[in-house]
C-alpha cells in the first residue's frame, strides 16, 4: 500500500488559519496576471503589425496594377529590349561593308526584318545625313561602296539644301538644273524633278526632256488626289493629237492602259526642226492617298521601263522621274529598287544601304520613313521570288512543256513549285482586316466563317435594306487587266433564311443595282435545287421582288456551253412606305410599286460545263465554254463602257466564292493581255488575283487549268477559229423571242 504522503505532499507553508491571506500567493497571482497582459500585448502588436503589412501589400499591389504604371513598365521593358538589339552606326556600316549575294538575299532580308536591323539602318541613314553631310570623299560614301561614283557638284547641291532659302531656290530652278543621280554603271542615270503645275512648267519640262535626250519619263503619281491637284497635264488627250509646249511639239502615238499603269508612246519634234524622237511615258495609278502599291506592281513597272531602256541601248539619255509638287519620297524608293534590281542582274549582288546613303547625300529625304526603306527590300525580294517574266505568245507552249516536266527527288513539276511560291507570297489577312465580317449582325451572312472579305476591298451596299440594315455582303473586288476593281467575286446567295444563315438574295441584287453591274457570270449549273436554288426569276412574268428590288426576266437563250439571260432591275417602294400610302388612301397595284424608278439591265452568263481533265489521257476537255464566257463578258463590258463612258465591274458567282472564280478572273485577264500586248504571264496574273483573297486559285489543279485554257485559246487563235478577237458572236444577246420560246430556254 502506497504512502499517502508521497501522493499528496503537505508543506508547512500551506497550513494557515482561516481568513488569513498568504503574501506569496498574492505575489504569484499578480505575476500571472502581468505575464498574461504581456502576452496579450505582444499578440495584439503582432496582429496590428500583420494588418499593417497586409494593408501595405494590398496598397502596393493596387499601385502595381494601375494602368499608367503598367503601361510605364511595359514601355521600360520594351526600351530595354530595344537597347539589347540596338546597334551603333559603326556596326551598321560594318554590316554593310560587303554586298549581299543574290542567293542569300531573301534569307538575309528575313533575318534583318525579324531582328529589326532594317529600322536601325534607316535611322543610321538619317543620323549620317545630318552629321556627315560634308565629310564625303570623291571615290564613294566614306569608302563603303567603290562602285558608286560620287561627284563634287552633287555634294555642293546637297550641302546647300539644308538651308531653307537655298532649297526653295533649287526647287524653283529644278527644270534648268534637275537633280541628277548616278547608277553603278552610268553617270546621271536618273534625273528627278517636281511635277509641272502650270503651262510654263510644262514648257520647261519638255525643253529639259529634249535637252537631256531622255528615253523614258516615269510619273509616280496621278493627276488628282481627292480635290487636290498633284500634277498638270502635259501630254495630248487623243491619239495623233499634236500639242505645242514652247518650241517642242508633242504627238501622242499610242496608249496602253493596265490596272497598274499607263504606258504612252509620244513623238517629240522641234517647231522648225526635222529630227523626231520617241519617248515612253509611264504613269503609275495606285500610289496615292496613303495607298502603297504591291511589290509585284512595281516589279512589273520596272520590267516595262527596263525593257525600253535595253531597247534604246547605252547611248540613250537618263530616266526622268517626278511625282507631286516639291516631293521626292516615291522617287527615292523607285530609284533605289530600280538600281538594286539592275545590279542584281548584272553583278549578282546588291547593297541597298550604301546606295541609299549615297542618295541621301545627293538630296536629303529621298527615303522619307522606315516603312519606305523596308519596302525597297520587299520589292527586291519579290523580284527574286517571281523572276518569271511574261513570254510572248509564240514561246508560251514551250513554257508549258517545261513546267510539266518533273524534276528532283520528289518528282515535282514546275506548276507545283510556282504554286507553292505563290502561296508564300500571298498576304495573310488578320481579323482586324475583315472587321465587318466578324460583326454579330453580319456573321449569318457568310457561308464560311473563314472566307471573309477585307474591308478595304469589299463593295459597300448603298441602298441598305430594312431586313438586314447593314452595308455588308460577302464579296470582294479583284483587279482586271486594264482597270482596277474590274471583277466582284461573291458566293452563291442564300434564297431562304435559316437558323444559321440569313437570306442574302436581296443584298445580292442591291449590290448589282448600287454598283451598276451589267454582267453576271455564274460558274455553276446545279441540276437539283437541293444544292443551290436559283437567285433569279425562272419564268417570264411581271417579276419577283427581292426586298426593295424587282427583278424581271426579259429573255433567255441557250448555247451548247453556256446560257444567256437578260434581266431588268428596278428599285421599288419598301413595305413600310407601301403601308403608309395605303393608310392615306392611296391604292397602288403591285406593278405600280416600282414607279419613277431607274431601270437597269443586266446580262447573266451561266456556264453549263466546267473544264475537266480526261483521266486516261490527261488532256483538258470542255474548256471552250470558259473561254467563250470570258470573251463574251469582256465584249459586253466594253460595249457598255462605250455607251456610259466607264467600265462597270463583272460579278462572278460560284458556290463558295472561291472555287472557279480565281480561274475565271485569271483567264479573262490573260486573254486581255494577249490581245493588247501579245504576251502571257500567268504567274504574275494569279499573284494579282490572290491579292485580297489568297485562296482564289486554291490548288495546283486550278493553276494548271489556267495555263492549259490559255494555251487552248492561243491554239484556236493560231488555227483561225477566233475571228475578230472573239470566238463567238454576241449579237443574239439583245434578240427578242416569243414568250413560249423564252420559257422553254430558262
């Protein structure tokens, strides 16, 4: 048994009388209370401190996420990144000491563009222009390019142009002392002047052309930009007209009109002289209003100018260039890429930076901004990518045979190689470029959410229908051979609205009416209405109403390869106005709803058979329908243009707005060029067609079809099947028939 004293020890200090307080217990209790207060104080202090730290962190987090501070940090981060990649002027010069080889140019261009070296090169040009304008020797620009001979007279002019008064005096005397720029192989190869702005300027301009014995004049602007006059007209209007400018008589001998430029042939003669001189005048049409032409357009312009200079020989005079008044920015871009391409062909290398430096020393500001400097590289790269210049009609058959031959390990023919190159050159559209197609009210107007037209190239609806209320339709412009926006490519209109699609047949006829379309080419012939229903009246009656337009079928005639229908389109009173007139007591019959409306006539050409290849022989068959439809549409367009004074666009319709449309536009442009120049260039034509929609010629089969169809036309023209520029007679398009005959045809 355990002792109780061991379990419960009793101390003498614990024995006290009742009612007596022990001092030690009081001291112990007060010590416990003081410890407790101390711990509570420390805990509260820590809690308050943590709260302050948390509030401070939240405050700093809020400040960190402020938009202004965030924008400032991004700017500083971008500046640090730019500082890492920024190179000095000395490094830029060292980088361009040696010219770039022809085979390495595209890779080097992509590398410099990716690392933003081209931008650094441009700013180096500007700094060198301001700081080293007098430190130039006579052998070249600081010894960087020995092939370019620089003359002291040009330096004297350049140094004086930094003074405003001297620059104004220089521009006033530009026709007596033009700005002369050398090439790597010829002294004074280019002469830059300003555009004539008066009759006196025109007289001095032609006197300068005669004095310098110039062979070509390149006009890098149009005459008007909106309401502003950019250049005075200094050439005759009509063929064989003779206009006198001072002592020079100018006669217009020939004019070639393309979508990109005018090429005029003129004959100059002194008033009382016998000698006659022939010059070529090239005027670009698509470099105004902030628009920049495609590199392929400028490559084609260079080919035309270079062909004329090679025809004249080395003894001919300089190339005279001008743009608008007191401006040389486009002139500097043209001279730079003209010289670069010429040197690539002669020396197989190029140094754009050194030649641009030389031009900046001759005249400050010939390259106005970094975009123009990068554009020079882009044009040269495009020239290297598409060196397939147009061939004559006689050589086209040999070109097709060469493209058909398979080479290499993968047994690819020339069509596949060229088509891959075209796809790489095609521009990539971003959602911001096609903003209208992505809008909520327009999404149901598209058969395919990916195939959307860019806003810069789509036809806007002016007569906006109340059913849709927007100016959008899934269609886009395509340039022709002689006119820009010569075609409107669109998808098959939807006749019935569904959950996924809106009815767009009203928008289609609105586009036809608003844009004065007189020819519609339908590239499909659906035998069953389940695929695509007709979007036109199928019987001859009073007509059918599509929203606010009444379309009436006037006549129709069937040919073996295609069918022609004639329609009339009138704008009617909308339903709201019709009900309002009914409430006022004005009763109108249905046929009277189109009163006082302009009636427009439209011809529809529907292709019944599309060309296809024989599986056994591989030869093309049934291609005559495509050729005949293209020639008929062009002839009707020319006939209407002679009446109205302007060419109206041709509307091309396919089931999706892609298939077959690119082939038709390419074949039509190629046939037009054959008749005008007797040349064929399918590669450049397809590249121009794919500018606004890269899938217009969507596969190699369609690309080959363009070549074979044009080859078949050339063979038919050679054997005498083609008469008078067309395979068919279009006189029947306005013939009248009985109603029973018409109904049987449609």
